[in-house]
C-alpha cells in the first residue's frame, strides 16, 4: 500500500510540475556538423540537448534540425564516431531560429570519452569518480562472442566459468567473488531473478544489447546491497533510426557437434524522432558434445528462441516513455540417451524455460531542465519444468515458478553550487518483490521463498575537471532480516597532473541467507541428487570493501594509449559456505549452507588499451588475486580430507587480450584470447574412490576471426566471417566418465577447438 501512495504522489507531481514552469515560446535549432580539419560534412552525428529527451541525427550532408523546443538557455552536446565530443551553450531568443555551424575535431579513439557510470548518468570517463568498463557489439564481433557469458570474459576483473557439465550452467565472477555477489541489471534495473540468473548469461540475446557497463565493486549507492563483487548493467538497443540486421552463425564444436544461431533485429523511427520501436529475436539449436566418448555429454543440448521489442514515445520535449518486453523459451539437457525421455537415461539434467519480462519507464524534466523525475516498473514471470536424476530415476521431475516485481521512483537535481562546487543529488525509493517456488515431489523436496525489499537511497556527486566526489547510502529492509541495514558508500577522483587520475572507494554491503540461482539446479554427483538446506542459526553476511588506483592516457594525432592499475580488498564476516552433511532418507546427498569464519579477497586489476596506428586496436586486462578464509574450512564430509583456507574455483591470475586490425576497409582480422591460471576445484567421490582437491592446470584459449564486408546496393550491405575458437584446443583432460561421475567437476575453457562461419545482412 505504501508503494501505491508513493507512486500516486509521483504521478500527480508529473502532471503539476510542468504547469509551474511558466509561458515559453517555441523555436527551432538548425545547422550543419562538419570536420574541423577537412571541412567535410559529418553524417549520423548525434545532437542532444542536455536535461531533455530531445535528440536528432545529422543527415548525409551533415545538416540537422531540432524543432519545437522552448526558448531559453541550453547545453547542446554533439558526438560522432571517431570525433571528440563537443558541448555548446546556446541562448535562443523567442520567435527565432538558431542556425549553427558545428566543427568536430577528429579523434581516432573514442572509447575513453564516454561511459555510463554507476551514477545513472552519462559522464566522460576522465571525470567519473569510478571506473566503468564498457563492452559493445564491436567487442562481441571481434571476439566471436555469441552469448553474454562469452563476451564478459573480455572485461578486466571479470571471469565466466562453466559450473556443471550436465546442465551447462555458468557463473560470472567479478574481482574474484562468486556469482551471487554480483548483480545483473537490465537498463539499470535488477529485474533478473534467481531462476533466470542461473542461465541468464545464455538466455539474454546479444542482438538486443546496445552496450554492457561493468562496475567492479559495489561503489554506487544506486545499486543493490549484495552487489559487492560488481554490477553488470545491460543496456538494450533503443531505436535511433530505420535499420535492420540479420545474422546467421554455424559453429562446429570439436569439428562435429553443430551449434546453429540465427539473430535478427530491426528498428523504425518517425522522421521527427519522437517515437520509435525496435524488434529483436533469435533462435538457437546446439547439439550435445561428448569429450571422452563415454556416452555422456560435457556440453549439453540446447534449443532456444526469444522475441522482444523496445519502444519509446516523447509526449513533449521534456518527457519520455519507454516500454520493453521480452519472451524467452529455452530447452536444455545434459547427460546421455538424448533420444529417450529423461527418466529413461542413466543421467539426465533437463530444464524447459518459459520467461516473460517487461518494463515501463517514464521520465519528466522541469525547472529549466535541471530536475528530473523518473518512475520505472518492471515485471518478470518465469516458469521451468525440470528433471534431475540418475539410474533411470522416475521421481526426478520438478516444477519451478518465480515472479519478480521492481518498482523504482528516482528524483535528480542538478545544483549550480552545493558547498564548494556544482553537484547532482539523486534520491529514490525501490520496492522489490520476489516469489519463488521450487518442488521435486519425487524427492519430497521443496524450496519456497518470498522476499520483499524496500530501499531508500541517496547519492550526491560533486564534479569538475580536477575533482569528483560521490557520497551516498542505502537504507534497506529485507524481509528475511529483522533489522534495517544501512550501507554507506563513497568514491573520489583527483586529477594529480596532466591525464593522471587517482581514485578511491569504500563500500558496505550485506547478503541475506536466500536462495540463489545456482541453488535451483540439483547437481548429480556420484549418481545421487544433491539437495540444499539452510542452517537454523545462519546469519546474514556483512562486507566491507576498499578500492583504489590510478589511470592515465596518452594520445596524439596517430597514437593512443590508456593504462589502469586498480587494487581491491573485500572482507566478508559470517561468510556463507556449503558443507556436505550426509544423506537423507531417500539416499540423496544433503548440503547445508551455514556461516564460516571471516573471508578476505584482495588483488590488483590491470587494464590497457593501445591504438598504435589508426587501423589497429589492442585491448587487454589482467588480474592477480587471492581469496582465503581466516581458518581452514571443510569442503567434504570425509574426515580424512584436509580442510583448506583457499577459496575454491578462484584462480590466482586470469586475463584477456583482444586485437583488431582493419588494414583495408572491407577486411577485418581479429585475434583474442583468455588466460586462466591454476585454481583449486573439489572432485567428489563416485567415479574416483575418494574426495580430492584438484589443482588445475593453466589455460590460454585463443580465437582467430576474419571478416569481409561489401555493398549489395545503395541501401544494403553484407559481411562474411569465419575462424577458429580455442585454436590450440586447450581443454580439461580428466573429465569423469559414466553414471557415477561428478558433474560439477569441470573447469577451464567452455569450448574445445570450434570452427565457425557467419553471414550478416544489414542496412546502412
């Protein structure tokens, strides 16, 4: 009921505030965007008026027109690919038309200039208080990333690993922390629930993605309490012009198992740029792959499809409504006997997903465009039919449902001077509800969870070229925890000299004892199902994190380089740990989640980008880290097995490199690779006689891709591509075999040597 009252007040405010602005006159802005050096017109430059929803593109001759805006003072921002961003202050008198000639300076490398920060606003990377790494479709193309999980490996401090050879589930780790310490957002909203997070790295089609912003650590007060590992913010494609793209890719896993993927997206926008819609979809069909010819898959079967749209309408030049919807259907299965029902197989892990998700977002600017009110509502309804069993178990069928609701109201104020410099104050309230039901009747096993979280938050940002400070806090009430939780967060950036910036951050967070995505899959280990329970006296985790480092860049007419060093330290009190406690009455393995002692993880991230000449770009990242418990923790119920202080599945070192060359405009060559250092992985008895802790070898997984693009006619183009993933076939060599295998004993690259070809058709 409280949420209804809040939303009612906000809606009334939306209607009333524009009336307080007083009479204004309607005017136009027109002109041309040109190259400052050659004086040639620049097509497709984006011109936007800061503090409003008004935006347009320049045409083929560089001309633009912004119609029907009110007279007054504005900041006009102009940006185009390959050029420095420009900002102009313009003053438009009543009954006039402003004509401009705008000159942009060429800049061969534009990535450093703009990033969407953890402050829900678009800032130059140089002045942002925290570092935000950004992945774009250009990165996905260069690295042959067909899924979100593949693409995330090419961001510093981020590592994605497969955690089950039957179901193919994956986990993304940021700064060495497990997946449940990170938060996946869609358009800056946490609508991804526990069930969909399990396979979300595969289920979110990349052709709906405009960019992915990754924040290492929980620095921003605008994001969730448990996101102390980091935030992955998926920004979907908003229609900007009339466009289409169709893409087909065929991959042959180990040269024999086919993985077919077809993707399409199109957008339509009216000529005044006041409304538009983009539609996207994809279909995937992947056959299983068996690494050791034992009849059991190491990569499971996958049949998936999705369809969705993203649309907008601008009722006025100071308001905007966004609406988004996505439907996903996915069927996956691992084990053996794929031509038989799951219960007739020796091992089968099977899931059939049906997911509906959607959101509506409303923004209103007023008070000389210095204030903004935003209301966002998102819903997700997920259903899964499943089977987890071994030995032709007839009782392994189950049903999972999850309903997720997010309501968020946020108010932004740009203040000319607050204490000592210009500032932006953000306040808001978020209400979330998650209802989860998971049942395997044959195992007499149920997981029911009803979570309500109400959060008040604020954050103030001071910013100029020399200094940036962000201070904020979250006050949160979690229905599984009795007390209120206060989480202060702070960040600072200081430009020492030239282009050298120092940064630091402090974060407080917590995590409630709740079911996470990986808990909903019933692992089959040694022919037995593994079932989770929570200790009766389990306490919430509490965490404190510190980060600090520096970054710098150097550039001239033909050379660009960027370098970052960032240290991090996180202490977790009452850290959660899963212990095997024996078997239940049905003979299945019971795992209990309880509190361990204090855990710490620390390390250093390195990031670099180099463009030695205009047509070559090299990006790289490397992480050195270590995660340990204060005292040894048992990971096995075998008393003869030594406990360990080491955090499992946490390599000491990992990194990536990506290089793209375009020596001639039709040709593109890319080389990319990921490195994973050795780590400790538990290997449970079944196929082997006793539980052991395995120290894995190191892996370097390299991909080579070639592409050729050409015009079909004046309006359409095509691209043909091909190459090899994991060209040296660096893979795990000791997979378990047979019905008694440990399905969670999997590590290393997710694909063996894989050959691929692709075809893409699109409009200019």
